[in-house]
C-alpha cells in the first residue's frame, strides 16, 4: 500500500496553468498574410490631363509620403482648346483657386515638412499657375517641386 500513496493526485492551483502559446506564432503569421493580401494601396484618380514639360536636370524625391500632388491642366473629357483648366489637389478637383489655401493649411499643419509637387500641363495658362503659387504661399506651403519628364534627348 505504500505504492498507492506514490501515485496519488496532488491538488493543482488554478494559477499554475498558463495560457497555451504554442500556436500563437501560427496565428500571428496567418493574420499578417491576411492583411498583406487584402490591403489595397490607395492610388490617385487623376481627373486633370497633364503633359509634363521636359527638364534639363532632375532630382528624385525619396520620401513619397511627404508629397502632396497638385495637378493643373485641361479637365479630362474636355475638347482640346475649350479653355477649361482644372486644378486637382491629390484626389479632389478644386472648383475655386481660393480653396487651395484652406486645404494646404490643414496639410501643412499635419505635416510641416510637406512638399507640394506641381504637375502642370505644358500648355496650361501661366495665370492659373501663378494663382495656385500665390495660394500655396499664403498657406505657408513653401516647399514646392515642379514635376517634369526626363532630360531632352
């Protein structure tokens, strides 16, 4: 009977049991794969047609997340020479040039190192470009980049 005492159950405390973590890496890996596969990168729907001018020298901007794009050119769907110049800030068409200041003030407040990249059609009116530049200056968006295509061949 001495052997019977050797095989008796001992009382286990509830605090001794832990959460099983053996499958935790598998679960994390599956979640990571799910979000990588299901995430769609946001792309801008350009509503303004731009033919960029050519440049003699170019400099590439490395930090794309600090850039806000402003497109200036004829609205898509317009007949050539109709005279309707469209202005688009990132995803939204701007109906009035005066609205650019308010939009850019918010963007500069969120990211003080913001760079405004102007993508201007080579045949766009210079008066519209000048008005946009004035609005950017009033919004304190002073870091401006003029986008163009590669060097002249």
